[in-house]
């Protein structure tokens, strides 16, 4: 029988499903995803516009703050002491370096004048002392000569001699005496001298006093002297006082660094805030001196930050025209970030991350990495040419994530809908298929039945007509016709019986009555049933039944029908060799019936199909043999109803063996 759904049919169904279900669903999903994407775009644009306005507002604020700061600097003007401005800028103006030019364009700060070498009048006595101290290392003698010179009317010589003596005493291990002596040079003069060289010599003496003090034993005296000395040095550095003579930048920086070294080596001796201030000022001065060295190469634009690469560190410089001077304000990348704090403040606590980059893309403010596309971007105000501020959403692109989630929900819903429809379609197809198969089977059944019944009916009619019309030679012929009629009649009955069994079976109404029965008896009854048929067809049946076979729990007549059908077939499909064997044996838990013939056999491809209803192998013998293709399907049905199995082994032209295994009755059961 042709299967209800052929391969081509199946393909057509799939194509139909694709067109009717999958295509519209996919189109709908695509449309939904577009809608979600558009929604996301609109929301994003709205937010971007909001942030854009805020960026513009903040840019104005940043510029105003900066201009204010610069204006304050400009107002402060430049006194004769440039440290006044320097201090203000570095300590409270947020800058980290400063260069000043006067109106005629010459550099005012940092100044390069130096009094590092103390001018000392050629003095044979001092020379002699140096000889003794450095060349001959006779510290005692040198100390004596220095002592004599200490009272020289020339202050330079006097200070140098005191320092020399102090040095020698220290080298002789007389540190306390050295301290005593050094104090005279450090604090011996009533006023701060105007002479820069002398001031430098005194600063030098004070530094030396600090290092000598570090070698002495601790004590209150030492403490107070230490304090006094550091304070005196500090006051002479970066002094904002108008008329106080000051050191040149290099000297100042040198002394500041030395003092910082001493303070770092003796922590807790000076106030931390003051040390931090000093450190800041020294760093700024160092930077200013370094930039002064390259200031000629710097561009001339005013009030605009430009980058400076110094010792592999990035700084920014801004040139400003104050009323009487030109200033170059320096600030590091980090320092500048504080000028841009307004951006951080504006967007702090909001779900955005703010990044500021300079004209070369260098990050000045904000995290190095920001997730997702920036939501808004703007240029910084005029003082930051080419700079850009970007805002990105802190938790990545939330719109994108929300949209993706939404689309995923739609897609899964779509997939689920398609799956449900496919499952429903599958179930419906099966149900419809079953119905169609059933109808087709009924039709086939009716067609087959009518066709099969026609042949014996037609033969009987001819025979009866012949008899009725008296076309018979004698009594013997009449009897022969009657015998033939009886035979056809019998065949007809058998067929009808077969059809009825099948029909009952199909309706599943064949209720079997199970009872204890002996396999040998079944085999005997089956043999008895086919006896006449076998005799008529010259078939020879051998029964090999084992002794003491266990009983079966089965419908005796049904199993006899099984064997009769198999024996019938064996004889029907035998050619020359018509010996047929029925074997009955016990297997653990089973009884095995095997019917073997040496007949026409079956090709491999038919082995499975012969158990289907109405299936008949299309060969000449099979066609000649009476049957309607129901025998084996009845056998299979009965065997399966008894929870047994049936199997066939066959070779074309060599015969077949049909083996039926039925479960043996449990001992003691009925
Ligand atoms: P039928 O009434 O045609 O015999 P069956 O269902 O009993 O119907 O058998 C189905 C087909 O199986 C037969 O048409 C025949 O071709 C094949 N067949 C059954 N038994 C044998 C056998 N012992 N040897 C060869 N072919 C067989």
C-alpha cells in the first residue's frame, strides 16, 4: 500500500508550512525588531539632546572659571619679587609652573643669574688653610688657620673661614664644637645681608648646620636649633616680601631641594603642610626652569592651552598677556583635570561617564575605557583648542541592551509560536493521515474482497449452470462438477472466514480467551487441519515436537490458526521439494514453533512487508496460489496479542522458515 505521505508530499507540506507560518512570523519579528530599534534611537536622541545642552552649559562654566583664575593672576600683577606671583599661582591658582617676561620681552622669571660661587678675595691665608684641609688633610692645623681668619673684616672671608673651621672640627670628630662654630656663620649676622653671595654663603652655613645637627645626640637644644635653622632657610626661599633680595631661581631650587632632603631624612621635624608647600613650590620651580630652556620653541598663541612633552610627561601651557608682563602658565595633565572638574561635577551621580581628550586624543579626564558609543560629544571652550568632551552611558549602552532584550523576547516568542504551530500541524497531519489510511484500507479491503470472491463465485455459477442445463455426459461427470462446486464453496468459506477474522482484528474486537494449553496439542490440531490440503497438493509434513513441553497460556484456536496459516503458506509456496517441517521446542520462558519449507523463498526486500495486510509478492507462483495477502497479517496480529514474536528467515529459491515465539505459561497459573 502506498504510504500516505511520500517524500515529495512531505516536502510540499514543509514548503507550505514555511510559506503560511514561518514567513509571516519571521516578517513580523523583523518588523518588531525595527520598531524596537527605532524606539531605542528616539530615546537615545532625546537623552543625547539633554546631555548636549548640559555639555554646552558646562563648557561655558569651565571657561568662566579659567578666565577668572587668569584674571586674578593678572590683577595680582608682578612686583619686583616674582615669587609673590609664583606662590599665589602654584599654591592657590592650581598651576604647576610659571614663566614671566617683561614688556620688552626679556625673561623675568625664572632668572638665570647665579652667585653659586662665593667671590672671595685672593687671600693667601685662606689658600693656606685649604691646602692644609684638602691637600694635606691636616684638619687640626687647618682649623687653627681658619679660626684666625674668622675675625677677618671681610665678611665673605670670615664666613668662609668659619665654615672651613666647622668642617675641619667635624672631620676631627668634634661634632658639637663644629655645631657651635657653624652657628656663628649661620646666625652670626644681625640682619639678612643684601649681598646675594653672602646670603648664599649663610644659607649654605645653615644647610651645613642641619647636617651637623643630624650627627649630634638628641636633646631639647638640638631640637630648637634644628627648628630655628629650617625656619630661617624656609623664610629665605620663595619669599613674597617685596623688597627682600632673593636668590636666583637655580640657587633657590638648589637650597629648597637640599632642605627637603634634610626634612625627608628627619621626618616629624617640620610641619607636614609646610613641607608639602615647599615641595610643591620646588617642583614648580624645577618645571619652570626646564620649560624656560625650551621656551623659545613654544608657540605664541595667547590664552590657549597647548601641550608640552617634558621628561616623558605631558604638561599644558597657556600664554597670557597681563598688563605689564607676559605669563606662561604651566599645568600637568593631572593638574588640568582639576580645572575641568566642572565636567565631573556636572555629570556626577548620573548614569554617564565623562571623558576629556586633548587635541591629540590624549585622555585628560575620565576613565581610559568607556563602554559603548558616546551618547553626546562637544568641543571644549576656546582655551582648549581641539579638545573634546565625550559622554558615554556608565552601564554600557542601556538602550542597546534593552532593545536587544526586547528583540530576544520577540524572537523566542516567534520561535515558540512556530514550534507550536509545527507540532500542532504534525499532530493534525498524523490524525488526518491515519483517517485517510483507514479509509483507503477500507476501500482496498472492499475491492480485494469483491475481487477475491468473484473467482470462486464465477466458477461455481458456471458449474451449477452446466448442471442445470443438463450438459453432462453421465452421472460421474455430474458428480465431478458437484465436487468442484463443493471445493469452490469451501474455498469461498475459507476466504470469508479470513476476511471476517481480519475485519474483527482491525476493529480490535478479537478478544482472545487465554487458557492453559499444550503446544503439542496445538501442533497436532494444526497438522490435522491441513492434512487434506497437504494430501491434495502432495505436500509432506513432518512434526518434530520435543517431549515434556511446558504449557502455553493462549487462545488454543487462535494459535492453531497461526500454525495453519504458516503451514498453508509453506505448502502453497513450495515448488519441487514439498517437504515441510513443523518444529516445536522449549526455550527459556518461551515455546518456539518453526515452520520450514524448501519452497520458492523470499527476496530480502519482501521480508518485512509480507506481514502487511494485503501484501503479496508479485511472482507467478504467488499469483497462482489462492490467497488474498491477509494470512501473515492475521498471524502477526495473533502472535503480538499473545506478547510473542514472529521472525522469518528466507532465501530466494531455497525456502523459508517462519519462527513464532510465545511466552510459556507460568507454573501454577491457569
Ligand atoms: P497469501 O494469502 O497471499 O498467502 P499471506 O499474508 O499469507 O498472503 O502471505 C503474504 C505473501 O508472503 C504471500 O503472497 C507470499 O508471496 C509470501 N509468502 C508467505 N509465506 C511464504 C512462504 N512460506 N514461502 C514463500 N513466500 C511466502
